[in-house]
C-alpha cells in the first residue's frame, strides 16, 4: 500500500464520514421549537402548497444538489457498487461545499437499470435544486442524462462528461493562445471514446474546431464504422471528415493538439515527435497519464497538461462543477445548456491574466479563489441570456454571493 | 395570520433552509485533496468493494437517516405534496441532529404510489443507516413500512405510528403509577383510528393491556365490522372483546384511560365525567386537542396530557425518535423491533424519578437532557438482546456517545 493510500484509510477511518448535516436554527426552547417545527412550520407549508415556487424561499432546495451514482464506473475502479462508491461521492460533496458553497448530498443507487435510475432521481427531485450525475458507466450515462434533462426542470449535469469538457476547453483555449494557433484551424487527435472525450469533442466542435479525429481501442472513429453505440456514432458524424482509418499512431501524426482520456502510457515519445510544431498534449488518464510530461517534452511538446496535481496544468474538475452549479442555482436555472458550459470554460481560461499565462500555467490552480466567482457569474449570465434562468441577478450579486458562500463553507 | 405563523414565515424566509451540509475534513491544499478525494479515496472504495460492511467505517452511512415522505399527510394539512412537505422534513432533520446527533436528510417524493415509494427508498438505501417514514397517509403507510422492513437490512420506522406509540406508552405507564392502577386491569378508550392510535393500541396490547376499545368516525371498532382496511381489522381482532358498539360517548363510559388522536373538541366535559375515578386523559389532537386540560379537569380527570408544549404532559415525539435512532444506529441494528420500542417507552418513563413524578409531570420535557442517552442505551440493549444488532457496545459506551453527539450538534 502506498503512503497516500494508507493516509487515505487513516483519514476515512478517523472521520467515518467526510460530511455531516448541520442545523442552521437553534431549537433550545419551546418557542423556538414551535417556530421552526410544529405548529409554526405549517404556515410555510401552506404557502408552498399554494405556490410551489416558494419552496425556493422557505427551504434549502435552492442550494441542495444530489450527487447521484449507480457505482458502475467509480474512478478507474469500474463497477464497484453503490456502497463502495460512497467515499468518492462524499468527497465530491465536500468539494461542492468548500469550492462552491453548495450543499450536496450523496445518492448511491442500488440499481444499475437506466429506467430505474431515471425514475428514482425524478422521485427524489423535489428536494433538490440540481442533480450532478457521477461515475455512471457509458453509454448508459448518456441516456440517463438525456432523459433526466428532458423530464426535470432543474439542472442535470454529468460531471464526468461536461465538467471535464469545460476544463479541457479552457486549457486548450489558453494553450492555443500561447502557441498562436486558432481552434478552427488546428488538427486535434483524441484518444479514448468514453464519456469525457465524447463530451470534449462535442464542446470543441461547438466552439469552432473543425478537424478532429477520435480514437477508441479499435482506432480512428469514422462515420459508418460498425458496432458503435448511438452516442459514438453521433460524434463520428461531426468528426474525421476525411474518414481517416488506423491506430492512434497514425491519427496523431501532424496533430496540433492531443487529448487523451484513455489509459496509462498509450502515447510514446515518438508519437509526440510525429505531431506538428508547438504541440499541445493533454494526457489526463489518472493516475498514470497517457504520457508523462517530461517524456512529452522530450518528444517536442510545448505545452503538457495532465489530470495530476503534482504536474503543471492540472485538468481538474473542481475548477468547474462548484462554480457551474453555484451560478445555475443562484438564478434557479432550469438546465445547464451548452452556452453555460462554454461560458464556464472561458471564465476559467480568463482567470489566468496575460501576465500569468505561460506554458506551465494554462489552467488555474484548484485553490485559486478567483475561479468560483468568475465561473458562477459567467454561467448565471449565460443562463439569463438564453432564457433558462427563473430569477434575475446582477453579475455583482452572483460574484458577491459566490465569495460569501465559499468563505462561509471553510 | 397568528403571531406564531408570521414568526415562522419570517424565520423560514430569513434562513431559506433550516439545515445545511458541512464538510468535516479541510481540503485546503493539494495533499489534503489527494487524501480526501482522488487518488487516495480509491483505497477506501476498494476495501468497501471487498467487504461491504466497511461502508460503516469509512463513510457517514452509520449516522445518515433519510426522512422520507410522499407529502400525503403533512401535519394536519393533508395531501399538500412533496415540496410543501419540505419545511416539516427539514425541521425533523434539525430535531434529529439537535436531540440525537443524527445526520438526517429530507427525501420528499414526487410519487404517491406505494410500489414506487418502496422501490425508490430501496434504491437510495445504500447511503443510509436508517429510514424514518414521515407524514405518509394511512393505510398506505402500513403497507410501505411493512414491505420496507422486510426488504431492507437497516431500521425502517414510521414515526407517526411508533414514535407516538412509544411516548404514549411512557405517559400511560407513569400516569397509572400515580393513580395506582395496572395496565392489565384498566379500560382504555381510544378515539381516532389512524396511524398513531393503531400503533398505540398494538403497543399497549403487547405490554399487557387487555380491555381496549378503539373508535373511528363511525364509532366503536369491533371484529367483523364491515368496510375496514386490513390494518384496522387486525386491531379489531385484539380489542373490544365484548364487541361493544356505539359512539365514543358510549365507549368512554367507565374508561380509566382515554387516548385521543383524532380531532379538535371531540370530547366533552360530560364525557370525561362518565369515565372511572382518577381518569387519565391524553388528548393529543394538534393544535386543538379533543378536550382542553382545564375542561378535562372540570370533568374530573386526574391526569391530562396533550400534544401541545403550552400545557403539562406534552406527548412530543421528539422524546422518542432521536434516541431511538441513536441507539439503533450505534449498534447497527437491522431493524427497530417491538422490544426496542417498548424499551424506549420505559426509558422515557424512567427518566422521571419518583420524587419528580406527579400529575403535571408524567413525561419528561423535550429539553430534558437525560432523555436521549436513556432511550439510546435502552434501545441498543434491546437490539443486542433480541439479536438484531450487528455490533456490540456497552451501555456506558452508548450513553457517552449519545451525550457527546448531542452536545456536538448544538
């Protein structure tokens, strides 16, 4: 067992739960009890019964997010079940609170059936202002998310897809700024066709990328290739216009950008050497990347990012979801649409000022306190602009609230 | 609007949520993040995957309770829906924490269908150490509870039934001590055949009461009466041996004890006058009791209890559920069986010492700090004795833990 693993066991065994419930009102005498509970509590109940929207005024629904998993794809551990997924979900809830002031609660499901997952989440939705899907295997995650978005009037966000996509778009944006290339003109090779890279591809295409080729374990994905599920086929239709075939080693040749969300060591020094000048490499497989930064540099890469905190340019989802939900919740958004995701990405990229921007610093640190307010306000503004916000707030209100909520959480 | 109602609105609008999530671990640098979240968190996940019981050691499951409602019978307000039920459920969660150190979370369901409720609760059960059912209409509440108890290996407890029954048994026990009568010899008249009185009747019968007659809106319930649901029929079989018919006014004559869980003003002074000497009257309809204490006294009642905090002898469920769950959770009980409920009742009654016991003091105050440790330890001991506890603890450990957890919560 590594030191980190034994330290993690020690911490988890000591705390026996990384989160708890806290009462915000004191009930230390009969009067306080009568106001917070019966009989006084009947009055807010009556009012919400008459006007359902008041549930956002009298309860914590405005700030409750469910972190929902079926435990089928937890970290790199695979299908380990709902109980074994709990430490990750509690951890996610801790990050929601500490980095976004969001009250998140773990919902680990004793079912793997897509219908049952959808039904269960719909059934518990009245309590929550948003749903964060987590560690659900693909392609089930796509179907579950799609149906929940259609059927619920609160944001539903699969972080493994869109969170990763948002941070990657931020990183690519700043990296291209350094190398002086345009998104619409670069060749992008991606390896791994799971939830993350499918979402990354879609978001890059939405933002103007035109030359992308996505590889899975069988090599390049192209329209008409046999045996692909619907969501892969959908991506095939908008990428690889020249119907390139072959392995990643073929596909990566002359690419300006490589994005790996696949497995350890799948990219060699020679493969990086075959890329275009000023190559940008995001090798985010965790804990062992597709190629380590020093090797990638040996191959001539100018900018390298990984999923790890011990190297520069960490593609870390904690830069995204806390602020994305903070902003969505604050304007009571009905969903988190593409415009809001894009706004989050550019807000993250924009946190790095021109004077801070360099090859080792294309995405902010997870602990950069500018991130959450910037993301929350950008997301809230995009929500208001695209008509999915139920309430209006000024940019300053969102920023102040994000700062306050995060400060209060720590 | 009464002063209390406007005060309740003010409080709810100010706090916008009476509870929140709190992080118990600080994640203020990369190392802390790596231990509490990825990659370190993978190790507790792996271990739970190998041995599911470890979820109680590495996560907060040991202390999480779901407060589940479908919003069909909230307080006296009826079927107001899941959103309007939220203020009550959040209030319940606050009481769980402040009076029992239990981390309870509201689950307000967007379905009223018994099958769906059962399925949904089973699906979310991996996160929780116990399930508290709340404000579900009858007879559905009986079916839902029964099925969940059978199908889950964590405690499932419908507080409106059993919580009320436990406190009532405590009150009746101490009241009979004062008037010098025995439970096996008294006549008990009950009005209202909802969840509370059905559970009260069963618990009193289990503890030796032999002469009970339960009335509903059609009068006395007797075996073979037509149009009763299964759960009422079940109670009819163990009560009213002489098949007495007629209204409450008939049934209450010569009764030693009256227990009302029905509606406002349903008992008159004359009805109390018709009771036996040293009559005991528990009129717990809320907020307006079946008869007010001064009126009952006029009718000759010696001991009167209500559901209200502004009169002596409040039958208040907060005396029960926090300690019951505290004790059940501490020994990882698989269920809350009859023996545990009875133990809770006598523990509550026993908090009142002989020198404290009098007509105005048959149940402890909600704020009596002796209650939770006494109830928790009695419940835990009963669980261990009846073989439903998964871990063993000493009485002293349970008492100390209860004191510590409650203190920490406030």
